C-alpha cells in the first residue's frame, strides 16, 4: 500500500498561471481532505470530498480555487490565476470513512511557489 | 465555534528534560482529539488519539474535559523528538455529512543535546 500520494512534490508557477495539485488516496479510502499550510502557520482545512461529491468546502477561498474527486483518478485541487499569497504547502489526507474514529492518513504535500 | 489552541509556537528543552506541549480546545460536541507529528520536510503522522489511550514513543496525552485540554507529555525528551507537533480536533462538517480535522497552530519542539 503506497499510502496517500501527492504530486508534484514541488510546483513553481508564475503569477497568473494555473496550478493543478493531485492526490491519490490510500487504497480503499473514499474520503479526501485538502489542507493548506502557510509559512510559519498551522494547517487550515480547505475542502472535504467523497467520490464525485463535495461534502464541505467551507475552507476554500470563494474565487480561483476549485476541487474535484472524480469517479476514476485522483482528487485535483485547482488554483487559477495564482498570486504570490497562494505560495504554501498543500496537504491531502484520506480516510476510509466519515468519522474521526477512522483516522486520517496524510500525503507528503505539494509545495507551491508562485514567482 | 470549534477551535484548537496551541499557545506555544516554540518549545525548547534539553535532552532528558520533561516535555509538555499544551493544547486547548473549544467544541460543543463530544471531542475526538489527536496529536500529529511532522518531522522535518516529512508528512504528518498520527502520534496518538485520545480514544486509544496508548503511549507512542513515550508520549502520552490525557483528555481533561473540565479544562478542555489535551496536553501532550513525555517525561524525558530525546533529540529525535525535535519536530512540529499539531493538536487536532475531529468536528462534524457543516451539513453533518461527515467529520474533518481542525488543527491548532502547531508547536515546534526543539530538543537540545
């Protein structure tokens, strides 16, 4: 079991470009969570998805950010027209069920740098 | 509203000294609390959860509902314990469809030789 896989590990984008971050959950996990870690800050919840459904996106900025978890393939976090403030580490976690008791397994993260 | 507070951004101790990383929470429901550790440039790893009441790498944490705290303790710190530690609370999503983790701001533990 390869665990939660995120790619790329590092991503550099110029201001105004699009960033696409991918997350493949652990085998058998159908719940995916995205978190953002700004420099010198803790992790902030962004969005919670199940296959083909967004369960909670209360932590997502209203503009430029979107997420999906299609029936086939990885979950994608998309940031359009990136700005310097988007530079952060983006972590994905997965769990087999909806409750906290199931535990959450984290990926290694994608470090986005906007230049 | 649910909230997790870790009052110390940095905690520096000498090897062999006791360690206590503070965590306080605010939640109207029944709390499920976790400690995660992040070693340098690695992924977050679950250290322990309050429901299992186990000791991992010498660390323990007791849930104190009266004080709404879940402090992480270790009697004798080791250099390899140096890492970021995050306290997390599992909370219901807005629509009650599931749970998600709310994290504290993290505490960087530095254990000096």
